[in-house]
C-alpha cells in the first residue's frame, strides 16, 4: 500500500467473514472486499489478485511441478478451523433477508462482477447446465463447472474480436469443450488444445464463490441467474 509492504494476522470475524489487522498501522481489513474498515487506512482498498478455487486434482494436472503450502499444524489453528463450516452454519447471518428473496441465505453462488454490473449464479444451477453462456456488463462470458462438480471457472467468449460459443464435449475425460465456430477443443484452463485455434487462450474472469447473503451484502443490486422452468 503506497509502496509499503504490510503484514497481516487474523483479528476476528465480521458477519462470518475473515477480518485481518495489519501490523504496520493497526488498520482492520475485510476479507471479501479487501477494504480497510477501521484505523488510519480506513477506506483504502487492497488490489485484487486473481485466484482459482479448484480441486487439487485439477490444479495438479495443470501444474505437475507445482509446490504446495503445508497448512499450519499448530493446536490453535486446528481448533479454529476443524469444524468451521458446521459451526458457522448454525449461526444467524447479520445481513437481513428481505421478502421475496430468490435464494436462501446460505445458497452457494458464483459471483461475477464486471464494470458496474454484478450477477450471482447458484452453484446448483451451474451443476445442472454447465457450461452457461451469458453477458455481464457488456462482456460475453462462459461459466464452466469442472469434472469434480464443484470447481468453477469463467472466461470471456470474445477471441480476436469474434464472439464464440462453447459446448461440453460428451464423454471427454478430463473435461473438454468445443466451440461451434471452428470445432476447436478447449481445456478447463481455457486453452485450445486442438483444432484451428490451437494455442489460443480465453481471457480469465474473476469469480467469487460465496454464500448468497454475503454476496448480496456487498453487491446489493446484483442480478441472479435462474434455470428456466421446464
């Protein structure tokens, strides 16, 4: 921040979201937004770094020589994290749920924000319909669920100024997609592995897998993707 390196440690939990404090100024920062909520740096925001939340199997396939950070094995960390999901699921959420909410507060969504537009995609809907093509903030995108049924990646569908349409290749293992325009085959990493577009890469789009109540708290005007009634 402003050329100064900050070091962070766990400070607490706010609405079931990680709070961290920097050692240099004592400011408190919110995990989900990267914004300082209290202290000398209040209102400042850390730069977002692209990340993937995917299965280890997918990551290992793409990075066979990659290194793994071993989790802290200390007793306090084990005690804090052992039953985190089960314990927090029993707690009430701070964000009030209004009438006519399209989703339950703990429905897992895949959130996409492009420009001033935000949209939430229920994971359950993506699992039934992947890949899903859409346009958010004027950007054509495609959301793809990995072979494990839980890993989700999103890419821009515009390549060399042309919009393409992607479909899942039946029976492919690992998962593969095919575009309708050239018949090129694409991997879960968004890379063309065969066909006329071999070697091309789709632009990655940042997504946040989150609970509905949390996503809506920080994106109050978000749209919601819903499966069509059959």
